[in-house]
C-alpha cells in the first residue's frame, strides 16, 4: 500500500483545520456568557473533550480542535473568545456543520450553568419586516409588549432567553403576529415582525404600524 494512501487522511484533516482557521471571523454559532473569560475558556476545552474533540492548537483568543461526526467523518472546530468586560463572547465554527457547533455551545453553557445560545432567527420574508436597534434586547422586548397592547393584540406568547433572544406572539382581527429578537455580536438587537392572515400588502402595513409603535416606545430610529 502506497505511502500517499496512508497520508491522505492527515492531508484531509490538515485541509479541514485550515478551512475553519481561515474562515471569516463572524462565521459560526455565537454565545455570550456572563462569566470570566478564563472560566469560559476552561469550560470550552472541557466541552470540546466531552464531544470527543481534541485541542490541536491553543492560542490566546482561539482554539482549534479536531474530532469526528456521527458518520465517522473527520471534523475541525474553531472556537474564538472575546472578553467584553464582565462577559465573554464565544463563537464556534465547525465548517458547514452548524449542529455540531451548536452542540459544543450547549455543552459549554451547561458547564457554566448558563443558558445556551438561542437558534438563529429566520430571514424575514412575506409580510415580515426586519429592523436593528441599539437598545438592549430586554428594552426592545418590553417596548414590543407595550406596542402590542397599544395595537390591541391578544398576546399568546411571551418568551425571553436571558439577554440574547426573545419571542412574542399575538393575534389581531383576522391575523397573527410573531415577533422575534436576537442580540447580535455587534451589540445591536435584531427584530423581525411577521404578520400573517391577510393579503401581503395588508400584512406589511400592519407590521409597519407595529414598528412605528415600537419606535415611539424606544424613542429610537432603527438602523
């Protein structure tokens, strides 16, 4: 058997590591934890080991690790850390395997006894409108609740995951409203309002009216 045949798995692994190492800085699943950076980093290493990843490179602000998918395929993971003074932003990238990245974040959150990052918001479509605000997510969430009440919606859902994500659901006359929020890594709050039940134009008009109420509550013009 040729030497090249035996070396091929290592070549593939090297290429995978290079791929995640050189990926854009904002690639991957983001989690923000209210814990000292040193504790977050130590927990991240344990979370990787728990998922059968071995740390291949340990540098300030970044870890590279290798492991295996359930199918047996080799995986490479990049974990980056950003100290934000009182909290630590962690981004996990495992190539195209977002589920593997999310699993690492969930194990990390469990070790820190903190909430795991929420799933990503879907892109706005149909009657949906997206806006970005400087206000904290908690402020946007409370403002959206007040705006919904001013629009006389019957609220059916009020769910907030720490300072990172929130969801509000309500009903109006012959339509439903869904509001989703996510705190981005650039310290902005992304808000998506989706209205369904009437014509696309009417749905969009209702979403626009709700956003105007939210603007009045926040006293802030969306970016």
